[in-house]
């Protein structure tokens, strides 16, 4: 799970930026990322989607691309993407 990676990297002093790119809701996973001490947290709701259920491949790729671009613009040591699988 992303939260474990975030926690370990944060303990090593790294600034971790993470994004949840797919799911039917974002709350619980984002909460775990906060608890793991992520520096910056984004998810599909930042791209104006309440859920990624039923989206086509191009929409999912657009979400992923946009979230990566946002994270890359931050001062961070590590980028982590998580999906719902």
C-alpha cells in the first residue's frame, strides 16, 4: 500500500508527494496518506471527478497525466501513484 511507502520515505526525511488516481471514493486512502506524513496529497477529485468509475481510458490517462504534472511541480523527493487495485 502507498501509505507504507510514504511512511518509510518520510521517516528517512524525504518529502513525498502522492496521488490516488482511481477509485469510487477518495476519503479513506487519503486519510491513510495524511497519517503516513505525505508532504502533498492529490487525487482524482483535484481533477473534478467524484469517482473514476465508468470513465474511459482517455479520461483516466488525462487524470494520471495531470496529477503527475501537478506533483512534479512541487518540491518533493519522491512521487507515488496509487490506484484502486
